[in-house]
C-alpha cells in the first residue's frame, strides 16, 4: 500500500510506516506529542474530560514545534523542519463521556490540531455526532477526525454515523481503558476490515471506509509489521511511551513498566482500579488494564472491602513511587506487551527505531515472496 497516498498526504511530516502515540490521560502532554511528531509519527495531547488547561497545552505545543523547526539537525531526525502547513502537527484526544464540546471546540478552531481523537461515548456513536459536525463545520474539514472503537459492532456504528477520517481499532491487549470484552487485533482488525469492505461495496450503502489504525499490544517493530500485515494502514502505541524521557510519570511507575514481564498473566483489565481512584463516570462497558497488584488481588480474594480498598489506595498515594508495581497498590496502567519494554529512551528514538525495525521485517517479507 502506498502510505503517501494515505497518511502522508494528510500529515506530510510523517514517515511510513506511520506510528501514532495514544493520548493517554494525565500522561500524554505536549512534550511527548511534539517529540513523536518530530520523529515522523503523529503525537497526541491528552484532552481527556477536563479541558480547563487545554489552551496551555496547545500553547506549549506551538512553542515546542517552533523550537523543533529552528533546531539544528538532519530532517531525518527532525521531520518538523520541513513542515510548513497550517495545522499544528499534533493531535488531541477527548473522552466523549465527559469532555465539554462548548469549551473544547473554540480551542480546536483556534489552534488547529492536525486531528481530534474521540473515544468512549456515553451510549453510542450518536453521542459523538455534535463533536464531528462542529469540528468539520468550524474548521472547514482541515482538522481530521479519529474515532476509537474496540469491537466490530462499534466500528460499523461509528463509521455509519460519523464517517471518521481514521478508525482506531483497539484490541484487548491495550493498556488503560478499553472494552471489558474484546478480541486482540489479530482477529479484530481483519474482521473490521472485511465488514467495512463489504458494506462499502454494497450499492445501497453510502458508507465510506476510513483509514484503519491498529492499537493494543504494539510496542516494537515486530508488532507494527504484524499489524500492517493484518490490514492496518498505521499503528498506535501507548505502553511503549511510558518508558520515554518525555513522560512525566513517577519513577516507581516507570520502574514497574521496565521490570514487568509476561503481560498476559501480570496485567488485568478490571474496574477495581477505577473504583479505588473514585473514577466512577466511565461507561460501564469500559475498564482499565494495569499491572496486577495488591489493590486487585486483595479485593478479589475478599481480604478488603471496597471502602477499605479505597482507603488503602489513598494511603498509598502519599508514598508516591514506592506505591507502584505488583507489590504496591497504585494503578499502574499498561498493556499486555509491557514485558517487551526494557529500556527508557527519548520518544523520538522509540519512533525511529520501531519504524526502522518494522521496515526491515516488511522488506524481508517482500523479498521472501519474490
């Protein structure tokens, strides 16, 4: 597939295979997003549900983009040097169940991020229609719309009602919040592709198939190459960037990511991690995946009540870094591929290495077919 006719024509600073960075709540700031974009990826700022400080984040991103453009270095290392488009070369993500459109839209119009990523509507894709219509109408279509889903049913619903430019298909291996019940991208991406292809080819349908991006369990070039082989046009990584220099997480959290292994066993998707933090507004079909720790095991074993679990969690917060990891109590969100993350690197270097490794694998596969 010619990536230039897809992602690179819309996001001209990017390099194939395109690697996007997830807008991880309370983690993905302008420093991370701009570093990813400068390396030829697509970085996203976390807008989340509270947009009260979003203007500050956009202003910081603008400043950092200017600094990247003015910096010395090869365009191969700093892809923003040659970008002179009208949009801010980073996107922003919102949680649809809580973000205020009336507050967010004027900022989107003013700062023109390259994309707006929508996730987790209260009920269905219909809840996101005002967002999509407002963004497209007030930016003249210059800001693309990304919509994240985790099932075939939700994918069809989103494409039918929203006609997104990009559909982020998140599999069950993803860290942080996702559907409680979903498939991995190994089956989910091909099935979503097949269903959308069938509907798009139906003469009675007006459905236009969006670009498909795979998310969930991707941390290195092997995963990226696999996702592209499955039918994705680009990928999203989240957990890998937890071990990057631009992420302001506690050292204990960072160390827990580096030391984790066997993520299928040592991470779990559980609403317990929301309840102990007082995060009770998420739609019921979503829950977060994190490293299994005392908060989960004690509650499941019946050693603590929900109230006791909450109080122990608040005590752990006061400890800071020692409260993370399998023997701690603090939520340590990560995907099942966390065991492959063994090194802390600059975000740009993560993007470049992953892209290079994926290119090598894909090239080998192409040569093997000759």
